[in-house]
C-alpha cells in the first residue's frame, strides 16, 4: 500500500474525529479515503449498530496504529503493510479497524451497500490561497511563503514558509497525528490552545 496515502488517510480521519464530541458513540462504519486514492481506512463498531465504540476509541486506534507504522523500519520505500485491528474494551470487542487497498463496492438502486461515510468527500474544510482573486482551491503549496485562509471562517489564516530541508514522511505525519490526538479531547469551540507535538524521531515538531 502507498505510504503517502495511508498517512494522509490517517490524518484526515483523525481530523474528522477531533471535531466530534470526545465520548460520542461511533455508530456507523466510516471509510476514510482521499479522492482518487487506492487505499482506505475503515473503522466500524462491532456488532454493527452497537454503542460501545466511542470517538475517543477511534482517536486512540488511529494514533496508536499510525505511530507504530511510523516507527516501523521501511523495508520497501514508499509502501506500507495492510493492517487489521480488533478494538477491545475490557476484553470485549467493540469495533475493528482496517488499513487496506480499496475494493470495488456493489451499488444497489437505493445507494451504496451498507451505510458508509466518506470523510474526505464530505469534508467542509478546504483552505484557499488568500491572494487568489477567484478563490480557486489550493492544490499544491508551490510558493516559498504565503497565507492559507479557511473559506468558511476567514478568521482562520495560516501563514507558512517552506524551507529546503527535507523531512522524512513518517516524521511529518506522526507529528501531525500527535498534534491532532492532543487536541481531540477539547471542545470544538475552545480557543487559546497551544500545541507542541513531536514526530517519532523527536526531531520534527508541530508547533502552534
């Protein structure tokens, strides 16, 4: 599986759950995948429809698995292994998580088979370049410096500077996972938070 797609999906899933109440039940299967990606992360309660699986368990599962994968020696550059994890609470299975290549889903006349939430396609957060007059979607940060603005909340602006020093992908993504896991328990409207989250090597820091 593509290491880039796997880590991108993990960060997207973590961001999704970070916006949900910490102890809310995760009642439906969630399929996390980017547009055009061939890999997916699936998180589902077990048995289906049960209320034991909560948002905090999903965050913990994504963080623990992503961190372990980032620490794993890369034997095949750019590729990651498949993952299947049963999620247990007090020796009782409450859900499961899979990181695997996507398989075609049969679609009935009433919609997709099973209730599935596509987190990326339903995402509401798309950052735009503030200097783009037509507010075209930012696909690639190509400039050395600039500002990204949330179109749904212009108060949120991210000023960035790109340096020429490369950072290993597992280090970058694990720092992002660490940061999102750190803020996930907080209320979505809480302000004034400061985050310093390190990647697996301890040499890459996500600072806010």
